[in-house]
């Protein structure tokens, strides 16, 4: 089923040069733009300390999730779908393993962290962005759908770990969130 859904999503690529261009732009710029979105929240006037705590937690979750992915990739070398003829690739080849998706981990880490912080409107925006950015990776031919699910699961685990370890209103939190 994973191969069938992956192939179906990827089969839409190449049909419209305009759509391909938009999706390629999303897959390349989506993560940095979502990180910028979080960074800009730092200057929020509304519930400043809480939002700043969430921003730091997003960064920690992002880094923990991506770091954990590197450990998984070291032991689990899943070939990319284009290497097995499942998809056709419309961007440059990736040099690392397919599972889990770093794009999915990074974007869902931000979305889940904002959701866990109770910043629901921001979380909804980030969740929509995470879904679109993640699906763009299948569209361009570089990931299976299960790679995205693995990345989202890693983001959820990282969110729980950071939420447990990085507490609000601690001495460290107050020092970090008072910067700027």
C-alpha cells in the first residue's frame, strides 16, 4: 500500500510545469520558511514568556528529532523510491537514506511543539505547512509516504521528550527567554 500511495502521489508530477515549480519551491524552501515563522514569534507581544518558551522548545524538538533521525539512518538504510523505480525524481538526488524523512521530522516537530504549548492557531498553520511540505517530498519523488509517517512519529516522540525535560519558568528558561 505504501508503494501504491507513493506512486500515485508522485504520478502527478510532470503533468504541469507550473505545479512542479511550485512544489519544488515548497520542498526546497518550506523548512527554512517554517523556521523563520517560529523565529518571528519571538517578538510576539501576546503572552510573551509563554510564546518564547514555545519557540525555544520548538528549536530543541527540531534538533532532537533530526539528531535521532541520524541515528536511525545509521542503522536502517532504506533506499529512496526513485532508486527502486517506484517514483520519478524531479529534483536533485539525495545522498542519505530515505527513512525517516528529515523534512517531515522538522516540520511536524514545530507543529506538534506549538500544539503542545497550546498555541492552537499557530499550531494549525504549522500543521498545514508540515503536511504540505511533507507531501511535497513524495510528489518530487524522494520519499515514500511511510518515510513521512516515520518523521512525524519521531517529531511526536521528540516533542514529548522536550516537553518533559525543558520546563517553563525554570532558571534556564527565564534566562533563555529574556534574550532580546
